C-alpha cells in the first residue's frame, strides 16, 4: 500500500483534521488528502478552500500587461516588475503542481458606509480597523502548509497579498468565487468581505471547477464609486481609486479628486458594501480584525508626530503608510468636513516639513474659509 501520509510528527498531528483513510489508487489518495486538508484549513480559521493548478489562468498575463501598459497601476511600480511571474504562476515556481486557494471572512458587523456621515471622524476601511491580516492569514497559511507537508510530503510556498501572484484570478479558477465588476472576488456563499491566501504545493491535488460570474445586469458597485474609477466593468483604474490614493499614492493627490475622498482616510469599501450578494456574507470568526481603528477623530490624528503614529498603529496595516501620508489624508478629510472648528487644526499644519502635508493643510484651510 502506498504510504502517502507520513507518521504523525513528534507531539502529535497539528489541529483537528479528520482522520485519513488510505486507498491504493493515487487519485483516491490525493482526494482523501484534499478532503482532510479542507477540514484542517477550516479548523485553522479559514472560511473556504478550493484547489486549482498553476496553469489555470492563461488570460491573466495579457490583462496584467494591458493594465500596466495603460499606467493603471499609477505609482505601484512593483506591479510592473516581475510580470513574468505575476502573470504566470507556473513560471513563479515550476515545481508546483497545485495551488490551494483559501478565503478568510472579515465581514463587518455594521455597514461601513455609516461612518461616511461622521464629518469629524475619518472612515477607515473595514480590513484595516484591527490587526494586520497579512500577519494573521500568513500564520494560518504556514500552519496549514506545515500540516500538508507532514501528511502528504512535498514542498510548499505560502503567499498573501505581497508576492507577485494574482490571487483573484487564481481564486476564481479554483472556484472560490468570481471577480465581480468591481474586480474583487465575491461568492454566493460568502459575499464580498474576505481575504485571499495561497499555498503552492508540489503535490498533485485534484483541482476544483472554476466559478462563473453571477453579476448579471447589476451595476451597483460601478454606480456607487465616488471617483468613477472603473473605465469598464471588471476593470479598475487604480489611479482614481480612493484605496490607492489614500494608501499607495505618494505626494499630493490631484486636487480634482480630493473632494470625492470625503472623510475616507485609509482605503475605501463603497464598491464592496454596495454588492447585493453581501446578504449571504458569513460572519468573521477572527475578532482581531474588528479592532480599535474604526472612525478615529480627525483632530486627534492630525496632532500625531512620527512616534505617536507608530505607537498608535503598531500591529495594524495602517502603520505601513507612515505619519505624513496619514496626516495628508486627514487634512483632505478636514477640508471636506464642512466643520469650521477644524480650520485651526489645518492651519497649524500649513508649514509642516512634509510638502504634501503642508499643501493639504493649506487646501483644507482654503476650503473651510
Ligand atoms: C494591487 C492591489 C490593489 C490596488 C489595485 C486593485 C486592482 N483591482 O487592481 C488597489 C490599491 C487599488 C487595491 C485596492 C483594494 N484592494 Co487590493 N490588492 C492588490 C493586489 C496586491 C494585486 C491585484 C492585482 O493583481 N491587480 C492587477 C489587475 C490587472 O488584476 P485584477 O484586479 O485581477 O484585474 C483583473 C480584471 O481587470 C480582469 N479583467 C480585465 N478585463 C476583463 C474583462 C472581463 C470580461 C473579465 C471577466 C475580467 C476582466 O482581468 C484582470 C486579471 O484577472 C492584490 C493581492 C494579490 N497579490 O493578488 C490585493 C487584493 C486584490 N486587494 C484586496 C482588497 C481587500 C482591496 C480593497 C477592498 C481594500 C480597501 N478596502 O481599500 C480595495 C478594493 C478596490 C477594488 N475595487 O479593487 C484583496 C481582495 C480580496 C477579494 N475578496 O478579492 C486582495 C486579493 C488582497 C488579499 N490577499 O486579500 N488593491
Ligand atoms: S474602493 Fe472606492 S474608490 Fe476604489 S473602486 Fe471601489 S468604490 Fe471606487
Ligand atoms: S455589486 Fe453587482 S456588479 Fe458589482 S460585484 Fe456585486 S453583483 Fe457584481
């Protein structure tokens, strides 16, 4: 009998996976292993898991090339680097035989659009209100990956967000959901609020069927976008997207786009929140995503220096953008607040050493005058 499943590691098997029954046919073995992997992934806190192959997204490379050729990535120069790997998972790691795609729900307990009406506060996108998902998802991926090696052998690599891997098309090919007209992955079982992570493995696991689009005639996400960032359904021009402008874009934001930012100071959830499939969204089981950074007072953030910023946002994805970009965003929100009481706060930053902050402060003062 082939011995695909190795002995339990010292200290016993990881987590609470179902026990595995081996069959002689290698296809049965990989099907059984996949079933047990699924149970393990759910026991680790993932919401869903599906499998695809590294060659399953042949259309992605050309679409990525078009996106970059049209400069839709803006200042995200890293998108234009290593395009050969990004567009082709088989080139990224030629030994990989399967790609395990995982979803983790972070569904908010409220409609995030409620915060857009709180003029003296900043709207922070749901994914960034608590602990950094990169850390949480990556730890889970590593634990599941380690379990897979212990049970089935082979090698693995785990990815979440920052590697040159196109996670959305891979997740669609695996059948986790489909890329909606807002370009994010959504699903009939999960709605829109979930992160993606990937485990590449050298093991041949049985692939799942791809999912088709269920957007139909709906255009809710396209219609709600405050900056009209979708040149066409299923395509995003990141240069107009508030998520890009508040998180990725360095220097001053185009004055024409500033009023549309409203009080959004980190990311934007409007297109996700508008989606009717969210009525099927499942609750988040990881409570660390719902942390302390929902709708902070603008005046408090404007007063932060570097050390204060780092202390406040330690362990949060927000920390990555640094004090200057955050204060720049806060000043745009102050300018859009319509609250004369905040004018003095902006005035106090008009000579800030960071040119984008000083420019934003002067813009806010003028707008509140
Ligand atoms: C770069 C990036 C961004 C950029 C650019 C986003 C973009 N759409 O390109 C910015 C900073 C704007 C951004 C914003 C957000 N992001 Co982001 N981002 C990424 C990242 C790192 C790469 C995405 C990418 O490859 N873009 C390049 C373009 C070419 O790829 P694409 O978006 O898949 O584009 C496809 C379509 O355009 C399609 N297409 C083109 N034409 C046509 C025509 C038809 C008919 C069809 C069907 C398809 C189609 O083909 C392309 C290739 O598949 C991924 C992580 C990763 N490594 O994958 C996270 C990721 C996509 N982001 C994520 C999140 C949560 C967000 C935000 C919601 C955060 C927020 N609240 O502010 C917003 C959502 C904005 C939006 N509407 O997309 C999650 C999405 C999870 C999910 N369920 O899908 C990811 C997967 C991170 C993660 N690991 O969880 N993001
Ligand atoms: S995240 Fe906001 S700005 Fe970006 S595409 Fe969606 S609705 Fe538009
Ligand atoms: S809002 Fe409508 S068009 Fe947009 S992703 Fe959801 S179903 Fe598709």
